[in-house]
RNA sequence: GCGGGUGUAGCUUAGUGGUAAAGCUCCAGCCUUCCAAGCUGGUCACGGGGGUUCAAUUCCCCCCACCCGCUCCA
C-alpha cells in the first residue's frame, strides 16, 4: 500500500519525479501557483484526454467547446459573480479575524441566518455600515470591527492598451458561463437536440481568501465542465445518471474504490443556483485522511439561461451607466421568458422552454493529483523497496519504454528502430544506459506500463521481451506483432 | 489575515562565527546477457535582502515560500 501520510510527502514526490514544481521557484516561489514538469504535463494531458474522450467523443449527445477566458462584463453581472464575488469583509479588532459582513449576525440574533443570501456590493455598503451590534463569530466581541472593505474574488485586468478608454475585465471564475453564452450558437449550428451536453476544459481564476494545501485550492486552476441540458422534469433523472457516470469515470481509471465517495450537499450548503449538488470526494492521505472534493455535480436548474436572458435585457442600461456594473441592477425577467432568446423549441411538443442543466464540474488539477497519489505504491522485492506508480495505461505519462539489453551486438540499433516505430503511436522512451534492472526501476517510478527489451534472442528470432510494470512478468512477442500486442494491452 | 513550525545538493539528513559532510540519485568511463550489482572519476546546496562583525549558512531584522492549526472556501 501507499506509504504517503503527509502532504509534504506528496509535494516531495511530485518534485522528485518531475510532476509538479513550485511556480517561479528561482525567485523564491509565488504563493499558490504551481507548474507541471515533464511527467506532470503528460499525466495532466492524459487526464484531460480521458475526460474529453469519455464526456465528448464516446457520446453522441455531447459536443465540445473552447471559450475565451475574457468575456463580456455583463456575463458576470448576469451570472451573479460580479456581485457575489465582491464580498465585504470586516476585521475584528480584538482577535484579527476577518469575516464576511453579510455573514455577521446581530447581538441578540441566533445564528439562524448563517447562510445569508448574497447581496450586491452597493446594497451591502449601504446597509452594512452599522456594525456596532454585530458579533464576532470567533471571539464573541460585539461591535469591534474595522470599516468593511471589499474583497474581490475575481481577478481584474484592463482591456485596451490606451488607459483612457480601457475597460475593466475579469478573468473567468468558471468555464460554465462560456457554455451558457454559446448555448444558442451550438443549437443553431449542430442540429443537436435535447437532451444534450456541451463540454469544455480550461483555466479559471478565483482570488480565494486562502489557498493552502498544495494544488487543491489554487487561484489559477483548470476545470473540466459539462453542462447537460434537459427538459424540466427529467432533470432529476439526469442528475442521478451523471452522478453515477462521473463516479465510475474515476473508478474505471484506477482510483481505488475505498478512496472515493459521493457526498450530498446539505440544503443549506447549496449554492444559490443549485437545486441539488453532490461532490465526488477523494480521500487524500495526509493529515487525518481528509476527504477532498474532486468534482461537483449540480442541478443548476434553468437559473443560468434565465439570468442571461435578463442580462441581455440589461445591456442598454449598462451602456447608459458608463459600463459600470456596480451602478446597475439586472432587469426583471420577461413574462414570457420561457420563449425568450435562450429558450429551446421542442419539435415534438411544439413548445418552447428554458432547459434545465445538470453540471458535472471537475477539477483537472485535483484529479490529476488524486490519480498520482492513488497510483503511488511501494513494495518489497528481494529485500529492496520498489517504488512505482500504478497508473492506468490511459493515464501513464510514458506508455512504453524500449531498451537494448546491453549496448552492443547491434541491439541498440534494433531497439532504436522499434522505438522510432512505436513512438508514432504512443508516448515512448528510449534508454540504453546502465544496467537493465535500473532502467526498469526508473520506468516503474514514472509509471510506464510496459518495457520492451531487445536481447540476444532477438538477433535469432526477432522476438523481444515485454515486461509488465505491475507484475514484473515478461513475455516474448514477435516484433511484427508488437504494435498490436501493445495496443491491446494499453487499450488505445 | 492570525498563531505555531520549517527552509543546507534532485531527495533524505549532518554540521559550523573562519563559506560545509554523507548516503541515495544523477553524469562519464570500465565491467555487465533481465530487475536500483561492482569499480573509478565527476556535477550539484546553506530561500532572498539588509544589519552586526576582520569574517555570517550560523547572531539580529525584514521579505519570500511551504507545512500544521484557526479563519475563509461563489
């Protein structure tokens, strides 16, 4: 079994093997930012590819999309991020604890409104000035707060090099909104019919209050999101479907079942847009064995499309208020919103409606790390410890390594030829240095599923050995059967 | 943001007010016909910046990063 017990061991493992490095390390590092090394980028690419294949390419009812990170400011007004990602924070002078102003409760009040609904920045500014009766949730002091200060959870940047007419933009805090904004485009160009999904993988950015815990909560991160549009009333069925489907995706890629679970959100834990939500959690082996979220599957109902219909109606207001999002409120929803610009026409029933959305939203970085940690293993071989990564073949950074047994008798040349042929099909690695046993072990550490060795017998009968990473067993395979043999074993 | 801790080579550790040791790894060569063998040689480090001092990796200050615990976590 894996021997990793602390986060530090995971960090060390990632660094040692060239999976994940601290960003800008030569300058002392940049908090919460990480880079993927040579093996890490292959692993992460494989995770992406596995998700894309499962969510898009193997299905007839899902199409892909790749949206820009910068989007029209109104997108974030409509989605709610512009308001809700700009919370006001006040600091308790007694204990220096920072708390969201809208989470503070009055002295006499019970904690009944712990999950106060979010309010706009302006409203909060107007109503939150009087903190004299508010209670610090940490130390219980009353009215000991600093002036509320805005806490921007979205990254801001300027679009337009000319500062006079540049516009403040936000880096997207989720990829989902790009999908909603393109819902109509996809409908109009693909002939796809409900129920169907749109999938996207890409970077998102959130100015989290705290990051910590290696790459579990970083400010820049990669998401794989699927928005699955379905007819209202069928949403609960699809929610169950995606719950099961997404859970099994991890299991099928080798995550040990005892390390994975589904956790339903409590009603008071739900985001404002969600009717139901469940997390796929992985038991990371640090601390006391914390379960950490890899993916959330939410029933977003028709919330987002309806919000964007309101956003479209608000556009003029935005222009008229000098493009200042804080000065405007979203327009009211139209009476006949069900037949609005983002509605769907059901051919069979000849009616229009706003579809419901089931959203499986996975963290690529988190799951990459989960696959890495889950694959880590140590075992005793002839009194020595063998370290290996038991990656599923689809995820292994290197699929096949090719060696000459020794560096003579023409073996390197034959091995090179095999390598040159195989690398057209899989990511391969060639090595002829040192003892073959050491080369095998190096590949074990990288998680390479198979090693091909050209030996003396190859010169006689053109067969090579194929050595299995997990069992260390070897079989002889004819070189002209090698590609087929590996394809079958690697399931690619 | 608060409290505590940590920072010496790729990794794991040692050590010192006079610029640093070892094991593993890595590289080169020899040897080697299947699982980290052996021999020889070699590369590589005191997180960054100030201060005190003749001299700082060591003492002091500031900064950075990471870990643990709070807080936070649409």
